[in-house]
C-alpha cells in the first residue's frame, strides 16, 4: 500500500523522538517532506543518523555563503523553452514533474522556479523542439522526480518521446525506487518497457547503504527484467557518506541489487547547503582509497558540474 509522505516537521519529530525545540532544528522556505518508507530506515532519537541528516531542516541552512547561489549548475542558462534543459551534445533533459517524494536538503534544484516551467503545454513545445533536432539521440526525464507523476501520465509522456524516430535512448532519473519503493511504478510502465524499441536507463540516487533494503532489491530486479540498465549517482555529503568504508559498503550493496555505481558528485553549491560540502582534497583522497579497495567497475566517477561547461568535470 502506498503511504502518504510526511510533510510537517512536527510529524517527523514525533515519529523519531526528536526534540523540535533543539537549536539545530529549524524550518525554512524549503519545506520538509519525506516518505514513510525512508523514515522507517532511520534510527529514532539519533540526530546524526545519515538518512535523517539528508532530510532534517537545520539552522545551518540559513547561513549565507557568497560562493553558493540559487542556480548552481546553470539550469536557467540552458533552458531554451520551459521544461527543457539542453546542456550537452546529443541529449536533452525534460522536466517531467515539479514534485519529489522526498526533499533532500542539499538538492541543487531546491530554488528552481518549477511553477514557470512545467505543464502540458510546455511539454508539447519541448517535444516539438526535440523532434526537429535530429542531433538529439537521448531524452532524460528529470524534475523534481518523474516517478512522482501518475503511472498513466509518465507512460503517456514516454510514448510521445518514443514516437520521435531519432531518439534512441530514454533515461529516467529517480530517487523514488530508493526512498519510496512502494510508490514506484511497476505495472504498465514495465509492460511497455519489455517491448519498447528504446534503450532504457534508470539512474537512481542513493547516498548510503542504509537506504537499501530487501524491498528495493526486489523492486530493482523487476526493472532489470523489463530491460532497464540500472545506474546510481550519489552526492558526497559531509557527515553522511564522506568516509571510505561507507562508500565501499554502498558500492557493494548497490551491486548486490543489480546497480552499477555511476557518479559520485561533489556538492552543487546551492544556497542553503554549504554545511554538506566536502573539500576537494578530501574527496580525492576518498577516491584513491576506493581505487585501492574496489574493483574498477564499482568505483564511481568523482565529478563536479560547472555551469556552462560542455560536460561533467572529473576530479
């Protein structure tokens, strides 16, 4: 049964025995939201729990840093029409939904003006532009989270993309199968996938092995069986996954569930998230340890996205 996500901070505090008067806890303009599936995996009463720290609004978010801004990766500079982002050769990103099942406090789109970007009219215009540019071979569905749409809505959009002959690959970026596996679409979408001509890639977003469970393992197997290639991207986060053993365990656990580590992102410098940043030298030292202790296929690429550049920048 799909569960309603918690959207009130006092609900979270009650569920996890957290003192709402604790000086570290503070609501702000980016509202709290988290699914029950994810909350169930947090240790009650532990403010340092690595999953809790990803979703708990804290006072540090109000600290202003001059090097952090509201559009850290230049989405709005590469936005030729509402809902469409075109940064890289051969592929475009279509904003499928303004919503997510979880509000991660480090989210680089926490200030994105979704209300100006996403509706059916915008999709139609964006798809028309894609159909007129045969240099584009891949469409990436993002958001928000595409899987926050109803299954009928996302399937309708995907079928429109599939009708464009020069599109060869559909890539979906979603955190839903990790944080709210009971909500992830696995009916008609997977029926479509089994017969689609498109290459299908599902890029998950998991930062810590504690986010994974037997439930996610079973769900991800159904996606693999339907023909999806499964990749994972993580964000390197101070106090959450910035140690080698945590990252090594994450890679092994992902692989056990049929997912290849893909990217380990340095934090995008979005306003409100500076307290999550790990210095580059520490990140490089972590990568070196991963190279020494993991087979190469389990070492995610350590990258940084810089606004205006034609590709992710390896570190």
